[in-house]
């Protein structure tokens, strides 16, 4: 027979009790409110689609900026040319950030690698503990920071060689206004502003619209560089670097079909011609 203590312990961990326990960090009052609010489907859906509308407007605004603003356009051209020069000299893009911006930086690096653009991610905190050694001659350091004044990134500036070119994805309109760049005259800023602060849009300052816009500009930069770097070979380079997953399978199927078509074209039908009949009665 179980002791009273063991029985009590088993009851405290029974499945029935677990089902009644709200998730960690949510008390009973909030848990009940969650169940009540979800019944109001219209409010939930309206709020959700409003988020999409706000982010879509921000993307439309950033597209308009790069279509109409001379300064933004020149910055993009300068950035593409700088990276092309860097790649030609066997340099790479060293992309760094912290927090949500670090995830954007990692995604950008992953996209660059798949497109055959040499790049690496350097976490700002790890940089001062040895990862600064990743920066080599002809490299470019690209900061991802909406505010342009992230302390962990500012702390890196004294330790980055003066010969290393700096770039940033930031909300500022000119590099002279960005604390990460203003001290170096050859710096390049790619603006990533949003129409209104997230605190105003969503009543919370969580990086959402700003990270969406930054990611879009990062994709724009990666794809534009790849287009200029590889031109007609861009698709081939991507396929070579991405043999896995559904993308790799789809590419192999296309290649297989193309090869079979070419082989069929190469098949030559050999016609057997009749030998001429020669007889003694033929006149010459």
C-alpha cells in the first residue's frame, strides 16, 4: 500500500490536474479571459488582418522610397558596387546584429550563401570575445540595427579596422545621422524606415513592422547583388548550393527532363543505304 506522502505526490502530478493548470506565466483570470475573447471571432480576425495591412503599407512605403528617393537609390547602387568589388577581391560580407536584428542578419547571410555571395554572420556579443577575427582584408561589415545606436554594435566600432568599409540597415535617411556610421566618411546606409512606430500601430514596441521592412530590404540587396554577380548563371548557382529539400528535388527533376530531351535530340538515326548493284552488262 502506498504511503500517504507518495499518494499526495502522484495526485499533484496527475494528468487530470495538468489539464486544469493554465500555461506557465498565465494565471487563472487571464486564462479565462483568453477563452472569452476567442469567442469574439470578428474582433480577433479584424485585429489580425489589421497587422497584415499595417505591414503591407510599410512595405509599399519602402518600395516607394527606393523608387523615388535619389539618396536611397544612390545608397543602394553604392552598396551593390561595394559588395561586387569586395567579392572580386575574395572578400565577404560580415553581417552583425543583436536581438531580433540578429535573426534578420542570419537570414540575410543564409540567402547570400545560397545565391553564391560570400557572407558570414557575426554576433555582436561574441565578436568581442574572439569572433572579430572573422574580419579580414577586403571584407565589408554590415550592421543590422533599426535604431542605429545599439550599444553592443557601437562597442565594436573601435575594434573594427579603419580600412574596413561599413554599411548598415537602419531607419535613418543618411549615414551622417546614424551613430554607427557617421564617423567614417565612406560608410553606406540603406534606409529601412517605417511609416509609424510599432508602439503607435500595435500599442507595444515589439519589433514587427520594422523587422519586416528590414528583411525586405535585405532580400532586395541580396538578390540584386546576385543578379549582377552571376547574371544568367544565378539559377544554376542557387541550385548547386541548394541540393536539399523540395527545392533541390524540383531542380533535379527539371535537370533530368532537360538531359533526357537533349539526349533524344542527340540521337542520330543511321539510314542503311542500299549498296549499288554492279553487273558486267552495265555500261561505263
